[in-house]
C-alpha cells in the first residue's frame, strides 16, 4: 500500500511518536509540505523546502531532543548529532516520516547512505534489512521524493527520474497546441537556480516565474529536439543568447514528456500587444517603438549565421532558418519599464528552426512554418506541392518579418481596428483568386498582393507630423523585404538598414515645422481623401494623395503611388520600392505667423497619463496647461459610455480615456462623478476613478445603441433640477454640467438627438442661464467615415440651428484639453477634431 493511499501521513511502527518532540516535528513537517502543480504527471505531489527543516532542527537543540526521543534508554546517544546535522539530516527526516528513525544508527555508518547520495533510484548497498519490516525499502523509496524535489538549474536534455517532484508552486496554462502545452510556472525560490546558472539578461519583476513548454505526444519529440538544438547552437561561444531571442533556461525529459524552460513574457505576444496597447503618438515614442521592434533583425542575424564549435576547437559557421516568424512568436517583456514603447521584443518558438553547415547556395528544406506570414516561395497551392520537398533560402524569414513590420505600421497609424481591416482586405483579395485557399497571406502565390502595397502607400498620407521613422521604414526596409528572393535583403542587410534609419540625423533632430495652414490637421488625410484602410471592408479603391489638405503645393511631401494595374501586371526587374519615393518634410520652412493670438493649449493623452502616474506615485510635476483645471471647479461631470457591440474593439482605448478624464475632473465634483451606459442599465456615482473604471470593465458591450434614450434621460434629469432651481434630493443650487459621451458614432438607424438637445437649450434660454451652463462633449473612437461625419455635423450644425452651441467633438487620441473644454469654451470649440502631432 502506497503512502498516498494511507489516511495518515506517517506510519506508527515502533517509533515513539507519542513523544512530544516527535509530535512537534511531525506537526512542523505537515505544515511545511507544499503541493505542486506538475504538468508532467497526474499524481498529487507534495514536497518540503528542506532548508526550512534544516533551520528548524538546528535551532534550540531540537535535533538532540528528537534523537533523545528516538533512543530514550541510551546515554550517550548512539549517533553524533553533528554528523546527523551535516550529512544525514534529510535521511533522518525520511526515517522519521515512515516510523523507522531508529535505523539512523545504521545509516551513519555508511557513506553510501549519506544525504549526498539521495535520491536512491535503486536499493543501495548496505541498506538496512529488517525481517519485521520487509517493506522498509519501499517505504523509504517512496517517501524520499518529498525531501528531494528537483533543483532547477541550467541543463540541456536533463533526464529526471519518474518520481522526482518538480518544485512548481503555481501554474497557469497559456496555450495548447496539437502536441504541446505552454504554461506560466512559478518555482519555489529554494529550488530555483536557473538565473544564477544561465547568465540571464532578464530583469523581470519576479525572478521565479518562467514558461514551461511541455511536448506530450511521442511524435512531438522531434520538435522538442529541434528547438533545444537551436538554442544550443545559438549560445555555445558567449554563453548567452542574443537579447532579442527569448531566453532559454534549459530542458528536461520526464515520464514520456519533453520540456523546455523559457523566460516568461509578462506582456504576452506581439499580437496581444497590437490588440491591447494604444499606438504611440509622440515622435519620441514612435522612434522607440521602431527601435525595439527592429531589434528582431539582430535575432535573425544570429540565427542565420551561427557561430558553433567543432571538435577541433575552431569556430564553424552554420546557417540557420527560423521559418515561423509571426506576431504570435514575438514575445513582449516590460523588464521593469513603464512605457510600452520601450518594452523588449523577443523572437521565440524555434521548434521549426533548422541548421546546416554553411554552403554557398544557402538553401535548405522548407519545414512548413507560418502560412499567413510565409514567403511566396514556401507556398503550396495544391496537393502535388503539399507532397513535394521545397528548398528555401534564409530570406524567407526576412519576408515574414517584413510582413510584421507592415502590420506594425498599419497599427501605428490606424490602431488595432485598422490592422483587423488590413487583414480582412487581404483575405478578400485572396478569396478573389480562384486557385488560392482561404487565408490572409501577403502574396498571391508568386508575389506580393496589390492590396498590401496599396495599403503601405496609403499610410504615407496619414503620418503624424512628428513621425520621421515610419516613412523610411516602409520605403527603405519593408518594400525590399517583400520583394523577390533574389533582391530581398539578408538579415545583416536588414539590420544595417534599420539602424541607419533609426540613427539618421533627420530622425534624431527636432520635428519639422508645420507647412500647412490647417494646423494640427496637416500631414493627415481629410475625411474626403480616403486611404485604403478607411474604405468599407472589402471595397478597395485607388488612394487619393492629391488632397489640398495635406500641405501647401510648394512644400507637399512627394509620394508616388503605383496604380492597381501597375502592381498586378508584368513586373519589372526593379524593386517594389522603386515605384514610390519618400521625401521627408523639408526643415526650416514655416508659414508666416499671420496672427498674434496665443497658441491653443494642447495636452496629448500620453503626456497626461505620464503626469497622472507620477502624481499617483508621489512624484508631482507641472502639467502643461494645468491652470485650466481650475475652470472645472464649478461643474459636475457625467460620463455616458456607448456599450454597443461595435465598441468591443475599442474597450482598451475607452478605459484609458475614462480613467484619464475622471482623474482630471475628480476634485471638481465633490458629490462624485456619474457614469452611465447607453445599452446597459448599470450606473455608478463615485469620487474615485478606479471605481468608475471597475464598473466599466465589468460591463459587457452588446447590441446596438439607441443613444437618444439614455442621453435624453440624463438631460431630463438636469432639466428637472433647473426647473426647481435645486438639485433633486441634494437641496443646493444647480451646478454647471459637462456630459462626456464616449462613442464610435455607430448608432441605431434614424437616431436623432435634435429633440432632447433642443429641449435643453429652450429651458436654458427660458431661465436665462449662462451660455455654457451645459456642455455635451462627444469623444469618438474608430474611423468609420459615416459615424465621424455624424458627430462632426452635430458639432458644426446643431448649435447654429438652435442658436446656442453646447456640443463639441474630439477624437480619443486628440487634445485632452479640447475633450474637457470643447463644448463650453469657444476657443477650444473653434478648433476641428484633432489628431496627435
């Protein structure tokens, strides 16, 4: 009968367990047991951090008390307590746990039975024999594992005994594949020797947290060995991996499983990053983002040209292929840095990588990695090609990373919704090709898709004025990376060009001055000059670059966009990038100052968030335009959040703006800020922004918004207070009111807000209230043209019709001061919805 089948943890043999010293030991041992969460076994396992036992027994003479209890009639003791403490303490604990502590006198007589020999995988020589306890060895064998949990240190292909307990105290499954499970694990600190043995460059918040990748199926053994071999080849001479390759902490096998230990990426993958992080808005943050992401080119250089060590000790150059470069295989780590644009990107998942000795032709067998981001030369269009062996060059990885850079540029300009549209547009283009399977690839089987190039070219019209990096990245890097294999960059060339772009004086210098009388709108397309990504899904038209809103003629950025036919037709031997020229804005050319009026105060979202973070952390500093906050002191604040299904895509941005604005106005509303939803009946009134945010996060968007109903209810409640001259239940004069409506403008058809707003204006006029007693501020999310046009019409036309302008519209990534004052201050209301500089 096994120990796990017994109700009691300890056997009651001839050992005097009723002795109080032994009882105290048993109690302490029971309380010290830690349950593991081991993915490689179904057994319930517990272990003891033995350093705690050592410390406990070493204090207050406890060890002598225990030995005296075990040998009550013997004086002096038959064993030396120092010998037991230093060499046989673990063995004594095992014997105490199975009721055979008296045998310690036999163990101390044999070096082969000392603690350093534990665990015993077979019965050791000189193990005691007991005719009355025939199962003594079985009991000892089974119990020893509790005291011999595996010490986790850097080893490759370490074969662990079937019963060896892994000191995993927490585990969370991050993902499951056909043959592997990826888990976030936390090791007990007493057994974690991984970082001290691996020269890790990681500086994560929790040094005991790692990722365990467990291959379960026998056929996955080859993937395991390929991945481990890749890590082994990538670190032999210097002892550490490239900082842009996920850190490898070793590997082991146990119970038919194959396990790889890797660094934990606390911010997930690049795909999750695109989905949850808002794009950078300042020129500095944009530069930092591209710098960190382009670090992946370093990882590719190390994989493509591997320094190994041959048997004669001389370096041997190997060639490597990753063949699965995609957003899900690029991990994101904060490394203790707050700004998401400075987080580290690491290339991971080397399971499909392969290496061979350097050869001039530089080709190897395709290992069938990523399809969506795979190069055209890896594409298998039919069953015949599925069964064929295809030889590919290393720059198939360059194509894959070029695709990622293209998606990163789309995300940077249009956010994650724009990236989703880009993917849907690719799928639509693929589905229109008869011989192609369904997918969202970047090619048509032989060359880059026209829609990909059209999208890249259209982005150039939407760059922020402070963005000096994205244009050169697309023109000088991405377009060559997505070219034919013969002219595509090598990894070294890609890295060199990326660094030249990022270190260019034109990037490091001050932002170019504005060349457009349109102010903050310069450098972006007007609503009427559509980019590819702003079309309805699947409807792709030529890009209109010749908008007069972009810049004045003498300073307009030179952008030549190839037509759809020129891309889809016969290809010339020149590179794809040759059809489009990127000319950075000229520096030193500014429009003359035609007005002596002061400049409208501007506060970017990221600047305001940084100020809030510092203030919450006890590091207050000056906020640009901080004096404006005093103007909010006499106003109440109501947030009305559109929670229709279409707003799911903007949940991260909405939460960000809600937290930001609520923090800025919280001190001006002594009764608390009110939060309502357009669909849900949930509501809350609170002084702390965190409570508003928590209620928002608990609400689930669904349905279609009839915004008129909920906005009418808010307005009517205010009108009732105006009619009485006193607020309901509060019995104090009516304060001015700001209503912030966070919406994407996609509302129920025939929605008309004229009636409730007209009723409010008439009441204000009747009571001769001040012009700006009430302000309704629409803050928009998304890029649907008809929705933005609807909000612009409310801003521009309704006030003129009603004779009192109490409505304004600003985009979520625009001027924060305009969000707060646009509906109540004509200076701010006079500026159009702005974009970040």
